[in-house]
């Protein structure tokens, strides 16, 4: 391929500009991805904290529900024995 010196310089300049733009785009993309990963890590931590909070709340609810059921069963058994003794 034979090019005049002016065309060759223009060609090389165009290639250099293209590569510089690609490099700048690559850096911008990497910075964008890094920021997004940071945001995602924050969101993950928020979700983990919310899951822990809900887990504690659910555990308390299960405990109290079980305790109330146990008291109801004991009360029922005592009522049956009381009814059987007085008959």
C-alpha cells in the first residue's frame, strides 16, 4: 500500500486518536463499574441488615406464639382434669 506522506500522517493520526478515545472510554467504563460495585456493596449491606432485623423480629414472634400455644394447651389440660374431678 503506497500512500503519500501527508495521507500516511493523516492515517497514523486517525489511528492514534481512535486508540486514545478507546483508552479514555476504557478508563471511564472502569470508573463507572467501580462506582456501581461500591453502590451495590452498600445495598447488599443494607439488605443484610434488614434481613437480620426481620430474622430477630420473626424469632421473637415465633417464641411468643409458641409460648401462648403452650399456655393454652396447659390450660386446656387443667380444665379437662378439673371437669373430670368434679363429675
